[in-house]
């Protein structure tokens, strides 16, 4: 759950990029890091310590202010490899939203599904079933990418699927915006943020767009 500090007028959101091995989670974070103005982001931390599996994730901090409030967004990735199940669970704790980065390759149908089930189990274990999940299908540039019409919609035929080519930076910002906005709206419903902070959803989105520099991705 987001940390809101009314005295300091500061709020911290935690977002997690989840998905099967090698689907492009870290590539999403690299592209975000490259696109967000350096005044609005910290260092991209990529921790690949192999021996210590609990310290195996990426983290990119993003921050911006509205006129009277400051927001911090901590963006994490989990490691997709099977062996890192314990790490995935730890990283998901306290998340305010998840991007599920699925792989468009035909060979990834099974791994996508397995990762989706793992995500649901972990969210259940943390009682986080209500947080928003945005599904991104990455690697749309692959010549044999699964067509969107027949691709797995993970149990909801009406689910919006965001197409991406994360290595080329495409689809990365729209995915991030969609999740940040959904996370804000979920928290607003639960905590009445708009009335407590005096910032409505539109102001929040406008400010986010201004500071990550892509106003056209909002509407
Ligand atoms: N063709 C193609 N390859 C991509 C794309 N995005 C990422 N890749 C490649 O996929 C491989 C895995 O990318 P990563 O970003 O490391 O994937 P990951 O999900 O972080 O992997 P794990 O952390 O090991 O689960 C790399 O070789 C990337 O260059 C894309 O849009 N298209
Ligand atoms: Mg990775």
C-alpha cells in the first residue's frame, strides 16, 4: 500500500514489472530510465548478485511535484527465472500495481501462462488481489509474434493489451502511464486521495505527463 505522508506532503508508490523469463522487464526499465528527464529520476539500480537471490531485482526511482505535493514512484522488476520464486514474492510485497510483461513469441505461451499463475498466487499470498494489473505484450517486432486476436488474454477477453518493443523503447511510456494512472485511481477510491490532497486524477496525470515529458500519452 502506498505510503502517504501528509505532514511532509509526500507520497510513495511502488510498481512492479512481473513476467516470464527474458520477456523484457529490465528492458522496459532501461527504456524508462532513458526517456524520463534526469531531474525526475534517480539511478537505475540493477542488482544481479546471483548468490544472494533475495537481492536480485532492478529498481528505478522516479519523482515529480505538483504545486503542493511530491510523488515518488519506485519501479521494480522481478527476475523471471524459475529459481527466483522467493525473490518475486518478496519484491511484490506492498505493490500498488503490476505491469505484466508477456512475451509475444509462440514458444512463450506456456511460460507466460505459468508466470501469470505465479503472479496471481503471490498477489493472493499478500492479499493484493485488488491492485491494478496492466498487461503488455512485448517483442511485437518478432517475425513470428503471436497475433493479438488469438493471443492469451489471461482470463478476460476484454482485457486491454498494450503492444511494445521495449528494446526499441516503444510502448514503454504508454504502459507506465496506464499503470500509474490506474494505481492512482485505485488508491483514490480506497483512501479518498483527491479530496485529502486536493489533487484530482486529471491534475495528477497532467503533472505526471509534464514531468516524464510525454503529454500525448495521457489521453
Ligand atoms: N526482439 C526483441 N527482443 C527484446 C525486446 N525487448 C527485450 N528484448 C530482448 O530480450 C532479452 C531479455 O530482455 P530483458 O529485458 O533482460 O528481460 P527480463 O524480463 O528482464 O529477463 P529476466 O530478468 O531474466 O526475467 C534481451 O536479449 C533483450 O534484448 C523486444 O522488444 N524485441
Ligand atoms: Mg530482468
